[in-house]
C-alpha cells in the first residue's frame, strides 16, 4: 500500500511539473527581444538640453498608418521599429502637424536609417531576435529641414538593446 | 507432608523438562523435512525488451520517430542492473522555430524492487537511478524573428536550413515504475522518469531544443521528464532460493 502512495506522489509531481512549465512556451514580456531605434531631441542652441517637438506625427515610408503612439503628440524622444527583413527603414517626422480641411500644415522631414542585420538566439519560447549593426542615420535634405543635425551616441553605432538612446537629433 | 509435596513438584517439573527436550528434538527433525518440500525458487536472468510507447508514437505522431531497447539483469533478490539504448528523431515546431533533432542515447543504472512478492511471483514496483548520455545533431529548418512591435510586418524569416552537428548531453535520472509478469517470462512495464541535465554542448547562437532520451528542454530549468511503456522477455539463466 505504501508503495502505491509513493507511485501516486511521483506521478503527481510529474503532472504538476509539466503543467508548471507550460508558460515556458510563451515568450515573457520582460525578455529583451528585437530592439527598436531610440532617438532623443535636443536643442540646437543649447546642445545639452532636451527639447520637445510639438504635434509630431511619425509615419514609416511605405506604411499606410502612422506609428502607434506618435500620431500628433508632443515628445522629446521617439522609439522607431526597424524593418527586420530589409537594410533600410525610412520615416517621416512631421513637426507641428495640422490638418484643416485637407490642408496639411507643419514641416515634414524624412530620415533614412541604414544598417545590417544579425539574428541572435534568445530562448526556446522567443526564438531569434534581430540586432542592427553599422547603423547610420541621414536627414534627407529638402531645403527646409527642421532637423538641423544629428549625432550618434557611439562611433559605429549599433542597435542591440533598448537601454539607452542611439541617436540625438538637434532642432 | 509439606516436604513431600515439594519433592514431588520438583520431580514432575524435572521430568516435564526432560520430556520437553526430547519432544523438541523430535520436532526439529520433522520440520526440516517439511520446509524442504515448499522451498521457493526465484528466477534470475537477463530481461530484454522494447519500448512500445515510442513505437506507437512513431506511427501516430508525424513529428516523431524513435525506438528504445531496454534490458535488466538481476544481481540480488531486489536489485537489478538496468540500461536503455535508444534512437530518436523529433521535429519541434513553435511559432518562431522549426527544429529537427536526431540522435542516439544510452542510459545505465540500477533498479530496486520495493514490492514484496507473494510466493514465487515476480512483479516489481521499483525505483531506479540512471546516468544518461546522448550524441545528436540539430537541424534548424526555419526561423522567424520575434518582435514585440509589429509596425513593420512580417518580420524577417529564413527557410535556409542550418545544421548543428556533434552535440552531446549528459544527465541523471530518477525512475519509478512497475513491471508485471503477464505470462511466463513475459513482462509489461510502465515507468516515469524525472531528469536533471548535468552538461550539454551548447550550439553556437542556438540551444538544444530537444535531446534524445532527455526529451524536451526548458528555458527556465535543467529539468526534464519522460515516460515509458515496455514489453520485455526474461531469459532465465538460473534459479536461486528465496529466503
């Protein structure tokens, strides 16, 4: 009789164990996976102080929708997802955006981000993430840029995590 | 009067003791002959079998094929040397990975029978210990990059297969199970295994998703689990008294 109890206990442990491990198949939100590009806006006249951009609308070139959370907002930093299946991502940063009777106001600048990608293994549940190396940012010259200059945080900038900003834009 | 009584008491006591001794002596010779006639013999030998569970799964599960040969050899009344040799191929498909693992494994250890058999019955409720080792390879058939932000969808995906060769793993295992003699020398077994990974070759920029013999691996721990259904046949080599 005693042995049956041991047996039941053991099968019980295995059952609980296998149930307890089920969440292992879901990638936890706390796990860092594919990072996005972080840009902070600074004052061109006082390059150490952050400066808000008012009524900013951010939209990827080739995407029909404005970037979620950046549809006419006031921000001093933006987080831009990069295409993992390409080596270039373009964004439109539209300052002081307004739309009255289809007359669009404000100043729209385009930035182009070039990079090379690398796939890095994360875990069984999350699979692989993409990290971005040799990241360069260019402000497309349209003769009337509100973004005056840019600066990468490091030489040979890479985007491997979201712990800190990767580029500074001055305006 | 009193003295006589005491004397007779002693005489009777003494004669009783004498009688008792002689009776005892007689008893002795009888019991030994009786014992001889009901002496129980236990079968000792090599028991060889196969895992039926893995065989059935190979036919029913498209992503799995495998087989295991197991054997045990009785060295003491309740103690067996036991081992398993197996081959497995398993395809693991998640939302982001498609991996095929194939390889062989060997497990060796002991089983201890905790069940007190009645007469000459030969059933087991046992617990066992194993050391297991596997040599295998993994083929990453395809991958899709994980990204919490789906603004640019779909994410990068690759169907280019990548092969990870010469992988090894070593683990320890606790087993609990039963073996029942269905017919003469034919046994049906059922067991559950709890495993702890000791060491493994970690492939470059990847991980071991499945290890033959160890089964599925987990992100958060080095523990694994398994089960087995076996049918085995005992090749009796000699018999020994059960005492």
